[in-house]
C-alpha cells in the first residue's frame, strides 16, 4: 500500500493537491478541512499520509486509481471508519469533512445531529445513520485539535495518534490520555507517536 508521500506542494485543483516528488507529480484528494492551510503551503515541502483506492463502475471492468491524502495517520483512520457508514463513499466523506476531524468525531459521540447536518452533503437522515452506526466507535478521534501546519506534526496531532495506538492495544481512552500526558512530560521533544509510545511503556516498567 502507498502509505505516505513527501514532496513539494505544486498547487491545489478541484479538491486535490498536486505534489512534486522528484520528476513525478502526484495528485491526491484531501479532506475539505485541510484546504485552507494547504493554500498557504504552495511551493513548500509537505508530507501526507495516504490511502490508495481502486474505483470502478457497475458497467465494465475498468478500475481507476484514486489517492487520498491526510495530515496524519489518525485522520486517515477516521476516514476509513467514516466510510463504513451506509451510503458514505470516499469522495462524499472527503467533501463532508470541512472541519477538524476531532470536531466531527465529537458531534458523533455527543449524538449532535444538528452539527452533522451542517457538513456538506449530510442531511438529517444521513446524520442519524452516522450516529447510529458509529456510536461508541469514535472516542479515540475526539482528542485534540486539527494539525496546525501541513508540513509538521503538532503536539495535539502527536497526542491523537499515540492515544489511537494505545486504544488499538486495548487501553481505554481516559487511561490512554493519562499515559500520553505523563509520557509527554518526560519526553517533551518527542516528534513521532512511536517515540511517545516507547516512553509510555518505559514509564510502566517497574524500577529495578
């Protein structure tokens, strides 16, 4: 799987970013909430976490590759969960996510139909379906805030990703948050979820 790309942001066209990677220019769809910050990063290096899809029609056997690009693995994981909802395809989901992932997840967790219906393409029935199908599944995504800059990992995004990893390993959200807060206190210079996760487990080891 094509999991990550790094290069120079050439431009933005029709909900897609164009990224120069050596002699190749790659285009990828991005969540609507990422577009404003990306507009300020044209001509600068960026890194995106990606999801490669093969889309086909009900007629014929031609498959078209589509690359989706996200600010973090956390955002990518939310999109994959969001598109498990009936009638929420990948393109529809990318357009609907016009605000930070954590705010959309919080609206789902709080059963806030009114907020969800303000998302592009999401009506009342779709909002109710989203809440019904994702109830109890989005807690890990309600943490923190949107990534501040397209080329960097913000502290909140680092917390989000590490909490998501801990919850995947069986920790509940409150415990995971506490563990990450302690780890960040002893490792303030951590730059990746893997570094922070190592610190979490180092703190859990009994002193010899």
